[in-house]
C-alpha cells in the first residue's frame, strides 16, 4: 500500500516544506537569537529525507488513485508534524520535550492554537515566527499549496485536494484545472493575509507582530507572539481588525473567489451558509453581551460590547485568540462558547469545527422528517439556495455527524482515563477536535500541565479534526489496506 | 485555451480528456449527472450538470470567457441551440458542433453567423466512413490520411517478408522508383519509434509511415508489402449510420457490397435506401449465414455495429472462415490495443479518427489538418508558414536550419499547387503548407511555437 508513487510524492512535499524553514532561519540569523543552528539542522534533515525519497522513487510516477489521496494526505500531515518539531526540539530555548514539540507542531499545522509554551515574550523571535508560519501553512492546507505550485500533481491533485479541503461538498472546482483552483484559493488567502498584516501594522503593531498575527488570524489559528494574546496590545482597533478578518476568513473561500471575479459583494448575501453563519454569530454575541451586562462583568458598556463580541467571534470561528479569557465569564457563557465552536465557520474556509453548512443541512433534514410525518406521501426535497441537495450528501453529513459525536465521546473518555478532571477533559477534546485552542479548567490558558499521554491523545485529536474525521478514519479501516 | 465541451458521450468525454492533457481548461457539461460522476477524479476537468443549451448552464460552465464551444450532445438541435446561445450571449469566438442529420447537412448555408452560428461542423460518422473507405481502397495499409486537399497521403504499412525493400537500406527506394519522390516519415519496430535516414534498413514486421503524392502512393506501398488490387467483394455488418453511408459510397465506387443487419426493421429500411447492395437480415456471428454468403470469398470484412465485443468477435469469426482482411470498429481504447497481432487485422478507433479534426481548431498556429496516429501517440499535421525571415522561425530557412524538436520531421510541402517532398535543403517559403510528422506528441507545443508568427508581425 505504501507504494513508491506515494513515497515519491511524499518526498516532493517534504522538499517543498523544507523551504519554509528558510524564513525563520533568516530571522534567527538577523536577530542572532541562537536558534539559527536549530533551523539549519531542521532544514537540512527535512530536505535530505525528502530529496532522498524523491530521488529513490523518481521513476515511479503514476496517476494517483482515490486511496492514494487519503494515504498521502494523512501521511504527509503526520510526517510534517514530526519534521515540524525539529526546530522546537533543537533550539536551546524553549527546549521542549518530544511530546511537547509534537503537540505544539501539530497544534500549529492544524490551526488549533493550543500551546504548551509559557513565557512567549521571552522566546527567540525565530521560534515565535515559526509557530505563526506553521499555522499559516496549515490554514489553507499545505497540500493545496503543493497542488497549486507543482503541476506534476495535476490529475491526482483532485484526490489530494478533496482529502484535505473541509466541507461536505468537495466536488465543485472553481476553475477547470485543479492547479488553477488551488492557486486561486492561495491567492485569496495571500491577499487576505497581506491586507490583515497591513491593517494590524497601521493600528500600531510592530511589523513582526503584525505579520505574525495576520498569519494566525487569517488561518483561524490562534497562536500569538505574546502570552496575553491579542489582549497584550490593549487596543480596541486591533480587536476590531481581528474580528473582521476572523469573520472574513471563516467564509467559504470559493465565495470570495466568486466575489472577486464578479466584482460584486452581493454574492455574500445570497449564500445560505454565510447568512446562517452571520445570524448565528449575531445571536450568540447578543446573548453574551446581555449576560455580561446583567452580571456587570465589565465596568463600561463599551468594554462589554467589545469584549463580548471579540470573544464570541474568536471562539465561534475556532480561532482561539483571547483578550481577557472567557473561562471565568459568568453563568452559562463559558459552556455556550466552547460548545459553539463545534459549529465552526463555513465549509471551504480555514475555520475548524463541523462547519455551518452541515448544521444547515441537518436542520433542513430534520424539518423534512417532520414535514414527512405530517404529509406521509409528500416528496420533500432539501434545498440549499434553491438547488436540491443530493441525498448522498445528506447521508454523508449524517455519517459525519455520528462519527464526530462518537470520536468526541471516545476521546473524552480516553483523556479522562489519563487522570484529567472531567471539565478539563471534555473541554480539551472539544477545543482540539474543533481546532479551537483554549478550553476550560486546567487548559484555559495553556496545555503545559497535562501529562504526556494526554498530550499525545490530543495531538491525534487535532489531526482528526483538521482532516474532518473521514480522511483519517478511512486509513483505520481494514478494507483500505486490503488490496 | 478555455473550452466548453457539451455532452459527455463517447466523443465528448474523449475530447475532454485529450484536450485537458494538452493543458486546456476544459469544462464538460451533461444533463446526466451519472455520466459526469467520477470523471473529475480521472481527468483534470471541471464538470457542470445541466442542460447544455440553457444560458444559465453555459454561464456556470464559464461561457463568459470561453474561447471555444464544442457541442457534441446526442441531439443536433441541442448542439445548434447551444452554439446559437453561446454566440448571442457570450460572443464565443469559435463554435464547433456535431451535426449528424443529413437533412441539416444538405443545407450548409444555414450555418452562418446570421442564422445558426456554427464555425465548424464535424460529423464523426462521415470521418469514420472516410477512414474505412481508405482502408478498403488500400489493402495493406493500416492507416491512410490525406493532406493538402487530398494531394498528399500518409500511409502506414506493415512491411512483410516478400516485399522488395526488406533487408535493404531506405536509399534503395529511390533506386527502385527513380521517378517517384517519397519520404519515409517514421518506422516503428516492436513499438519503438525509429527516425529513419537513408541508411536505415527495413526489417520484416516494421510499421512504416510513408508520405508521397497520392498518385504515387500505390507504387511506394508495393515496395514495402505485397499489394494486391483492392478486392471488390466487401461485407459489412451493422447497418447503422456508418454502415449505411459506407455502403452508399462503396456502391458509387462499384464495389460489391453485402451488409448484415440483425434488426429486421432497420434491415428493411436500409434495403430500400440502397440500390445494388445485398442487405441480409441476420447475425454476423452466425456461422451458417456467413458460410452461405461465401465469407471465404470476401476481400474485406468490416464490423461496424455499436457493440465493441460483437464487432471484435464477428471479425475474428470472419477471419477464421476465410475473409481476407477484417476490420472492426472498436470504441474502447483498451480493446484497440488488445487487437494488435490478433485475428482482427485493423481495429478502427472512432475516437482517434475524430480527434484530429477537432485538434485542428484547438491548436495554435495556422493548422490545416491534424491527424492522430498510432492510437494518439503520434501525430501528423499540416500547418501554414506565415511571415518573413524576421517574424517567423521557419520562413526562408532550409529544413536543416529549422530548429525542429527531436522526433519531428518535415515530410512534404505544398506550395501553391505543387507538392514538394521535403529534403534537408528544401527552403520553406511564406504561405507554404508544411506537412510534419511528430513521433512524440508532447513536442507539439514546440512546433506550434515554431510556426507562430512573432507578435510584431501583423
């Protein structure tokens, strides 16, 4: 099953990934923060392993099959997370253990934003930048990037693209050629990142912070270069910019593409998923602000609105930036917020969670069942934006939903079994499965205090969430490995 | 190039595949979503589900910036409507449609921009009929394609042991036929291409592509294999569109045609349409019927039904029963390859035969004809050279000076009315039609560029 064609592509991808070690290497060299050696060794290790695979299997090009797509994507994310640990392991500061480095690397790539690091402000700038960059690469999907820049992935690219891109309907291509589709997505992603960085910078951040936070905002990641996250800047303008870009990044990138091409904003308002997403956000924001106002959590009404909206958007889009921390918010708010992260953003965005469209479909399907009970012989079609949704898509959503719940329960039990209290266990699994980041209880600030076994389970949980369960679970079925 | 292909049938799907391999942006539209499913995984195209002639569907398929619409649905009317809509709404520069019905085809004047705007009409049935006809007229040829308004022909023949040229160098061809100029374009030996020169020795079993003026092609062929006069007794099976057309053409050319059709109603219809042909109602796989109808005296047997397996089997049976040459129409490309060195002498692939016509219009440069050879691996093209020495990379240069990619050669030139067989010192002039043979299709891009005029030349 580990056919040479798969290993060859893995080699190519690793070589591509190795080049991403160069920017932090330059930063390290320029600021002489002592991590240059670590990045150099990491670069060298990645490029040599990748190059070796590539050269070894260079003649084994063949078209990728559907199965290869799953295998490559899972293999690559795993291998990437492992190679991504190298700088964190080798750098004298923070000098992480292997488990911690793996957790941090996976959390970065899957845009979860959960961290085991404390004292970020004292870390070398290159390491800080590297963490932000990991998130950025993981956001749109590094394999989608590979499909965009390497024409050799041409035909099989569709398999890879589908295994990595989130959402229930992955068959729609933006352009006839898969490389063009991937390129379009990355251009939009790049455009958003640049505008976000410029906006942050204009609002008063340093260039380093602006770029770093733009990476993690647009990727909906949540890593920050400061312990206090966005709260560090204590700047309402920064919070507003962050809110806007988190919301924009949580919208389907295919929709951005249509808007850019047709040059009309109206496309957003016609999209069922975006409408549902915005209404849902507005509803939770209003609830949060009302409760915060009743409990008089914040001294002024301006602060209540600002913090309420920021925190809801940050958690709702599964970013996980914090200003004041929501875990000590009054009443049911902490639980509401952590649960709402399961909804996440829209399909085809960089957000985590189950994606809004699935909930819209589940809701409509539920409504259909009720309608069917009232009119037993009626033919009711589930429609999204006036287009009927094929039954197999709805079935897939149900399958996804049940597997999601099953994974959630199973993983929560597993985490509890490692000796963690219930609140921490359930919220940590929620936060990791939805690629959110901060949880409740012991993991409200960071994950440093958990034991290694818990961290390993959560590392796997993050990958499960990022690859939307199916892709990873496919590999665990015996049928996949039977030739 | 941005291309919309309408209709995911045999022709549509294979066109989409070939065009996307040539780095075009292809969108395939069909009304049957089942035909589309899975295609996106296999080939790098976008699929759109919907009725091909609806404006909204065409728009979703990228009608606004499409360079070419290729309408090959099953219905002539849908194809015409789709072209009309693409023309009126999106001003698509080039519209190609398949029109089958002879009724429409007999009034070519309706296909103008002011009436039904179709730039090029393709009729795969017509192309295949022509293809089979050539093969019947040239026994021994594996493939015959025409260039320069039929004045130049390229044929591929399998050299056999008792042909005069076996074991001799190609130079000998000139000694044997001093008055005839011809050019051996390529030799395939055990499926490997050899670019021949004068010292190449021909071996038995070689597949030789040779280019010559039409009136000479028979003499040249006879150097390579034992050529018999084309036999007069032809048997066809399957009186579908192709079968009927072929029978009509063969009648005109005074062949004796027997045509077998298993559908009684169709057989009756065809018998009314044909004059001298014998229409038989029955099964081509019926041994008794075949023996009764003197299959052992048949010079060429062609099975032309819609069913690949039936075609192959009946051709094999005919061969076993004594038919001299057997041909079968085979759609599946996997089968076409299987048929090499089998009882079936020639497997005719409609898709390879048709694709050339389309590629002519997709390629850059001023292409007159494109013919796909050897199941699409090689190609022969006729292209016009424009410009002068400065704006063009070929004009006013001798062939040895042209920077041709490996595996490509200029075989002949049509200058005005004259056919010139190309040699290394032949100089190409502006407006010459160059006929090129390309062994490796991936080199086509280079050739396109070679023949494109520099932008400054207007």
